[in-house]
C-alpha cells in the first residue's frame, strides 16, 4: 500500500550533536586474502584509529577466518588499539576458510558491552563467500535489530557473496560498498564513518507495524528540474518480549476507548 507522508520533520545532524559511537572493525583474514591485501586492510584500520576516530568513540578490533578472534576489546584508547592491531604479523594465526556471519555475530555481542545511548556500528570486510559459519544472514539481521546495531558491509574483489552482504546491510540500515582496488580501503572506511557525523534526520509517525520501504525525493528548486532521490527501508515490528508504548486514549471518567 503506497501513500505520501505529509506530516514529517527534517533535522540536520552535525558533529556537535552526533551520538558517541561503539564501532566493531571486522576484518577478513582468510586464506584468499594473501599477505599483501591483508596488510592493506590492516593499514586502513590503523589509519582509521590514528587519524579519523573521535576521542569519545570506542572501537573493538576483530579478525577472522574460519575462527573469530577479538584482537582488541572495546576501548576508546587509540594507542592501545594500535598496539593490539600491530602486535603480530599480518596473517599470523590466520589463513583458513571464511566465517563472516559468525564474525558479525561476535561483533554484535561485543558491542552490547558499550555504554547506553551510543550508536552501535559493525563495519565488516570480506573478500569471499561465507563457507564456515553456523549462522545465516537472517540470524545476523535479527541479532542486529534486537541490539539496535547497524551493519555496514564492504565486499572486495570478484569472488564475494555480494547478495548476502548487501542484504544484511540494507536490512540493518547500514551501507554497502563493493570495490576492487587496494587504494579504496581507506576511502571506504572514511566514507562510512563520516556518514554518521553529518546527515539529515527525517522523522514521521508510522501507525502500522511491519516492513516499510521509503522513497525520498529532494526538489532542489522550482527553477531546476533535477531532483535527488534515495530509497530506504525499516521494520518497526516489535520483537517478542519487547515493550512498545501504544497511544491509547480515554475520555475523562470513561472506561471505553
């Protein structure tokens, strides 16, 4: 059922009023990566910590192949993060199969340890298809929604399970990127992070529960025929056990709705 939302508000959010973030950098170090590409993603993560991360944001570092390891638990300390990231050779202890979904689930659990009121974000990188997880994409989406975690997915190269990673990102209000060159590692990390610093927030009431698709159109000017458009989706169905506040009204001194 399509309809036009007529009552809404638009607010510009900038760096001064953004929420602090709890970020999980989830890095694929499976055998298909190879030393050179693994070094490139580790360099990008190190640059993110040193030059981009804000002091109030906490980061956890997770590497995976068929096994998943927390290289650095959630912390705001950039020096500690850099030491943990560089504490071993790039592929030391890794090089097996790929358990991307299991790695995302572990990242979500680690982010649950964050302070209340923060924005939880998983940034997951992979260069292949998942061939070692015991979880499914729908499991990940459920875990992410239950903990209000956004998953941003990055695919690299030609042998990726593209539809799965994009599916997870879209269903958790995250971003999806697919690139092919090592030089883009750093650019993508920066782009994802800055999307949570400067953005417009559109708010409107939705009386129906369920999965909703939204199309936004921005008309630049009456004199300019070009419009900017974007599509998004969200699911506001309460999960079993959650509490939702309903607007139920009674007349004064009456017991009927």
